[in-house]
């Protein structure tokens, strides 16, 4: 297991180097420059040039890249051009929001998807078809439309959940959760279908195995067999699908953060792009990449734990 | 059966736990002691001289030298009185009982420190610069008296001091301005609660217990929460679900139990013709062509369809119904007359029209598309070129003949014409100047009473005739609020209520 983790960790370094380089290069292609944005219309070319010099934007791109990369190795992501806050500070307040939504929506996806898939596989017949139809419909609903409907239903018509905003977990776990329930469903619902389909196929496959018959012959209840043995053996592909769901959720939170007015990385990135606050954009992209790499690593570890053959392959 | 129960409980538990955990804590709306409002994000520093902060965020912690009433009159605040000793010298008397939250005193030295810092800091609050540019120097006459030496006449500087050019920051804090990135050190009615604030998202303020103004002068809430929202749907949802008590809304919005108020028509929104000399696009250099463009648009129809009927028809002149010298006849200077537009184009030598590329902000696409549609009907082929990310850079580049624009008109004709039709205008990248506009402005600013009105009326008509713009209407902003929580002084001659126009129902 340790070797697997080390091998995966070693692959993170070149991946992050490529992401960092691509991020920097792509941002150079964005039209406009921060100095013009900050100075507004009517600024003279001299004023723009002065500010560019102050911000260090007049240096060749390679020099800027070298500086940025050097800072990165020292753990310094730079300073926002607009707020003069450090990028690390900006990200530290935004990341918990985005990660909260992504983690909760993944938990929701797995919980609901595994439950539906298991029910469909075990019950079969009409229940199976009904569950699979429902899961398919869930996959087809766009998250931004669902978000609007959820707000209308549970925040306006039946005011039990807040329509917008975020409360820190440390400030009030209850309010933290209540503010994230609707975003969680809006982001997570689309992932329920794939997880349910994968679970259903896995459970049906496992239920036909000999060990299930042996366990039943030994007097174990069907519930115990399914929950303790079948689900565990069927969970390998589900973990992979769930991790993909997490990555999908991270992408989805960009839109969802705007609808629910959540101060997450998506919102931060969007406002930074609008304000040409390049260090923050670079930091946010890097943070996203790091999370995705970490989740992939975690997925490998979980899959290896569930299936020892992976560890030795 | 057991499995089904497990499944249902698994599915339901997530939602139910959360719902029971939150009911009544996050959705109940604010009481009268707490006022929660939404506002558009602008800058993300608490230094009001470095960035254009949301007006409500800035006004919570920083006082301005003057205030502006709902009827548009400028009234004392930190400055108790003022007088122009001559056209280029403004003397202000200041309050002597004001202390900043860091203990520093507000006095003439503080005003001088603020103005000097505001004029030199980079980047700077672009909304403050048009007025600050007039101030050549500041003299401390005494502790309570300050003198502004101006570069040229600017009779509206007291108004400017009620807006973005009037914030007063502690002079001690200005010595270490980097600390102002996330800390506000003003003398305002509220103090920033940093622990409950997420910068550029949610700002929480509590009442400033040592505030100099009495409850009668400015009744305040115990707690003020300003939530910055970019998405109008999000603010609309927050309003409908009772999370906020005040927001700006779009035309046609109705919220049960809420009141909608309409600000004065002050958004000068449409096409700006940069190239009035015709150096980039030759036809635009001919006044008849620019006039044809104005005859080609149906102002009433655009006002109704694009602006939801909220605003006043405008003849492409920065002159509103509250402007000194306004007469109704100016509104109908350009009738919707396609035949006349075509005739003018023919006379100018463009019987088949011409093509023009317009710098466009995608946010204003609805207006741009409407205007382009009308212009195409008379043969003017408008190609809209979207530049959302680099709009400022493109505007400043000087390579565009026309642009979509949205600029504020204050109703103070000297400022409006100066900021929109002289060389110093921020939306004048080609540096156009019109001798008659300059002469009329110079004459009007030194005139008084009926003569001044007559001169501004003449200027408004001349500006319309010169057609530097294609503006169908001055649009107004709609504001919605919960009347059980907040008392709003309805804006009469201003675009929207200032923070001091939003007070608790039943007083402090």
C-alpha cells in the first residue's frame, strides 16, 4: 500500500508542473491587462505603463513565470493585484466552501446512487425499472435548472432552507449544512444515475456468485449478505464512478456558486477573471488541480483497500 | 422490507437532518434590529481611495464630507458649510467632534491627507478621479477649516464630496495603507465585524457606539449585513425567501409584501460615438450622419421594450429632467423619422448607408442589438464586437469609432457636460473637443438664475444637435425592500437611496 501511495505521489509532481505551466500560458492569452482594468477608462498610456511596472507586468512572460514558479516552490502563491490580499488568504476562505459543496454532493450522490442501485438489483421487476428510469431522468436534469426549482420549492414556497449564502462549519454546523443542502442536491443529482447503474450491475453480478449461495445456506440474512459482502465486492467500480462524480461536482459548483451566492473558489475565480487578477486565477486553477489529483490518489487507495488484487498488480 | 426502509432512511436522512438543523436559523429573515441588503460587488479592498467599493459597504464605515438628499440637494455632513470664495477656491467648515475608530481626530489635516493620498495612490478609485482631478491643492486654514484650490471652475465639488470623492479615512491609517486591504478605519455609522465578514462577498457591520451623529440625524440598525451578489436571480431568490430586506430588481419583479421604488432616470445608456471627427470611420465625422442615426431609432419603443418603461426618453444629450434649464421640448428633439434619417444620409453622401464596427460590452447586448436593428433599417450596418474581458483596454486604445456605453448623469449640467462632452471625459479616448460646448459651459458656470438656465438649455440643445451619442433614454434603477424592516426615503432626483436613506422602521 505504501509503495502504491508513493508511486502515485511521485506522479503528482510532473502533473502539477504541467498544470502550472499550462495555466500560466493560457492566462497570458486572456485579452486585456490588469493595469488597464484597474485604472479604468480615460487612463493615459503612461499611467497604464506606470502601473504595469509597479505590478511587474512589464517584464517578459518567461521572467514572470520563473518568479511565479519560484514562489510556488516556497509556498508563496503571490498577491492579488486587486485586493492586495495574498492569494493563499483568498483561497483559504474560498476553498472550504467549494470543497464542502463538492464533498457533500459526492456523499449525496453515493448515498442515493448506491441505495437506488442496490434496491433495483435486489428487488428487480417493476421496482428495478422504476428506479432506473428515475435515475435516468435525474441524469438529464441540468443542475442550474434544478437549482432554481429547488430554491423555489424549499426556500420560497416552503421556506425551510436558505436560498443563498454560506455559514462556516465552525460557526454553526447546523447552519452550514442547511445552507449547503440545496447546492448539494443541485450538484449531486446528476451523478446519482451513473452510480446507481454501476451499483445495480455490480450487485446483480455479485448476487449470482457461489459465495452468496453459501452464505445464505449458512443462515445469514439477505440484508446482511447484501450489506456486508455483496456491496463491498461490488464497490470497486462504484468508487471510480464516485470519484469522477466528485470531479464533475467541482466543475458544477462554478455555476451553482453563482446561483446560491456561495463565496467559493468558482466565485473567486470568476471575479478574478473579470478583474484580470491573474495571480488569484492561477492560484485557483492550481488549487482545483491539486484537489482533483488528491481525489484520484484517494480513489486509488480506497480501491486498493477494497480490492487487494490492485495493490499487487 | 427492511432493505426498503434502510434505503428510504438513507435517502431522507441527509435532507431531513439538514432541514431540521436549519429551520428558523437561516431562513427567517432579519428582524428590525438587523438589516440585510444585497449590493453589486465592485472592489475588494476596504481602502475607498484604491478601489470603487460598493457604495453601501463604504458608507457603513466611512463618512463623506457632504450628503445628498433624496431631492438632490447637497447638505452638510462632516463639512458643516461651504462657500466658493472665487470660481476656483472652495472653503469648507468642518465638524470638530468627529473621531475615527482608531482614535484619530477628524480635522482639516485629515481632509488634506485624504485628498493628497487619493490623488496619488495607484491604482485609484476611478469613480472619484473626475472630481479629484479639479483639486490642485488643499490648504489647512485652521483645524476646522479647509481650502480647496481648484485647477478650474467646478461648482459641483460639494456634490462630488457626497459620492466617491468624499470618503474620509483616518489619517493615521493612511500612513500604513496596506492595512486597509481588509480593515476599515473610518468615522462612519457602523464598524466592520471582521469575524463575520467574507471579503468581496458578505460584509457585516455593527453599530459604531461612538458615532458622532445622533439617532435623529441618522437612525441606524444594530447590525447591517451587505451581501454582494453578482447574480440577479440569486438576490431575487434571497429576497423572496426572506434572507434579505433590500435589493435592486429588474422591471416586472414583484415580491409579496415588498415595495418597489424607482430611482431618478440617470443612466445614460446607448451608443457613444468616439469618432466625431471621422478619422476612423469617415461617415461619422459628418454631423448629418450622426443626426440620421438619432432619427433612425424609435426611442419610445426602446424605452418600453428594452428598459421596461423605466426611464425618460432622451435626445442623446447628457441632460435629464432634473437638470437646470430642462424643458420638455428637448426630449422630442429627435422624432422617430426613418425618411428623414435616410434623407440626411443621402445629403451626407451615403445614400446606401455605411458599415461601422462597434465595441460592445456583452452585458449591454440587449440595448446594443436594439439600436443596431434600427440603424440597419436605414442602411447603417452595425457590427457589434464583444469585448467583455478587455473592454477598458479596448476603450482606451483609441482604435474604435463607436462603443456601447452606460454612464451616469447626475442632473448637475456642468458636471454632466464636462464629464461626457469635453476633452476630459473618460469616455472620450480620441480627445474630442467642441469649442461651442466649451464656451457655453464656461459662460453657464459663471452665470446665475434664469440666464444660467437659458445657457444650459442652449447647451443641451446644441449637444443634441452635435449627436456625439445615440442614446434613446435615461434609464432608472428599481429597488425593492421589505417595508416591515426598513424605512426608505424614496429617491426623487437621485438614482437610488444612499445608506443614510435606509433606516429602521420605528427608528433606532
